[in-house]
């Protein structure tokens, strides 16, 4: 049986230097997943759905950086401060996700961001288990704070969120 570390090594070997940030969406793998050593399983699940990876960046977010990314959710998440605390508790893995050239048919009718959100599932892992039991959050999420991953919500934000990590934060 292939270990999680082997899966990550295999997926990382497919990466090349970033020439341009376009046609992408962000997947931010949260600290509890990193600590649980299930990153490889999540990346494999994403890959199995016909997505590919353009870049990876491990970062321990400061409160300032986390707020810059998540400020739009301040009045949406009732548990905003706990989400920020969790994101800043340890390292996260930012993943630039793109469509695979031979992507599955469900992605051909939807945008990249929308298709990726479908496999991630609802924000609440309990709801995800009920309505999308094979989604990332259903399989790897624990609760509303530790729901495995953040993914881009809006089509127009996919490239912007990727640029924040892979053009701005990576240079600091």
C-alpha cells in the first residue's frame, strides 16, 4: 500500500516552475490535515477527480495574512475568530489547482472554480457527509473550523487567491 508521503512525492514530481498564474483555483489544506498526515490522500482524491496541480506552497499563516485572505468572511462565519485561530495555529499547504487536459465530463460543463467546489463539498462536514459523502470535507473534515480545506468561492477570485499565495506571500 502506497503511503501518504509516497503520494505527495509522486504528485510533487509533476510540478514545474510557474510561468503564469491563470485558469486556476486555490485549495488551502488546513493545519489539522497537515498534522494528521492525510495531505497525500486529499491530493490523490483531487487528482482522481481530473484536476492537476500547478504549484504547492507550505506556509504558517500569520493573523495578518489570514485576515487579508478571509476578511470577506468576517460577517459570514459565526465562528470567524476560531477559523482564524486554527489557520494560524500551524502550517497549511496552498495548492494551485488546474484542470487536467483530459478532465472528467462534469468539469467540461462547469467552470474550474465551480467544479472544484463540487468535489470539496459543503463548508460543514456533517452536511457534506449527508449530501456529498465522497467529498473532501465529508471524508477529511472534522467540524466547521477544521473542515479540511478552504477553496475559492467565486469564479473571479480563483486567480486572485492563487496570486496572493504564489506571487505575493511566496516572495516574503
